[in-house]
C-alpha cells in the first residue's frame, strides 16, 4: 500500500488540489443549507447534484435540519419551498456566541440568490419586519 503521508506538490490555486485533499471546510449539512439559502425553491435532486451527494443523502440532511429547527419546509403545489429561521445558534461549542445568520451573511450575500424567494431567507416569528438599521 502506498504511503499516503507523502506530500503532493500541488499549487494552492490549482482546482485539482481540492480533489486530492479529500475534505472541505464545510460539512454536507452546511453545503445543503447554503444551496437552499441561495435558492429556496431548489429541488432536493438539484441540491444533491450541486453538493455532490446522492438525493437520498440530501433528503436525510434536510430532515435533520428541519428536525433541529434550522430549516422549515412548506408545500407549494407539487414542490417544497424552504425558509431558514433567524437567530439560530451554531451547534458546536467552539462556535458559541455565533449564529447561522452570520455564516449565511458571509457565504450568501444578499442579492446573490439564483431565484426570487417566495418566503424571506430569515423567517421570524414577528408579524412585521424590523425597521432598517440606521448608520452612524
């Protein structure tokens, strides 16, 4: 068996380095959530293809996210439409004090969605939207 600890000389800008590394900084749960945040009407088949996982794996991940309260699913006709509740904490103790909103603000800037959402990205329990923040 070959020694896997041997260094491979690959430029950091080389896209092939991702394939050789075998890991990413975000989990498949995060990737599925990011795909949904960018397109709340995405099908699970499309989300799975974008993430590079099976449709069944995407279904299981969405079920996990719904159960944990990080995603809501509403049936509209024959499709599901998703919403991401606001102010959900990140789950790992090392991430204490940080919320999902921060992660999504960083990785899914406003205006970068691939289709117009039918529901707001961050659904809140309030009946009306909060007033815009004033700049100092």
